[in-house]
């Protein structure tokens, strides 16, 4: 199953935002920033990654349900979903 890049655009944007946030966390740590600021930025990056992952899984589930053999794909998608839990 391949995901459509146009459909994945919101997830891609979230991941790019998370990438920027992670770069900021690294920079903040290197510069000795305040702990609260670092944790806040790290939390934002984590949430962005989680939301992107759930979006990708949701789109994958939608495609699996419309495929020829949804029962076989369901097991694979369930395993993928659990990796995010």
C-alpha cells in the first residue's frame, strides 16, 4: 500500500514543523537554555510527530478498507497503529 503524497501533505507539514522544533531543542540545549523552555519545545515536537503518525495511520486505514483484501490489511494496520501507542 502506497500513500498519496497529496493526501499526506498535512502530515508532511507537521513533520517539517516537528523537525524545526527538534532543531530548536538541540540548539537550546547547546546554548544552555532554561529547562522549562526546552521541555515546552520538546513537548510541541512530540505532539506534532504523534499527530502526523495518527494522520498517516488513519489514511492508511481508509485505503486498506477500500482495498480488495481488507481483512489481511487490517492486521497489518493494527500492528502499525499499536507502534504509536
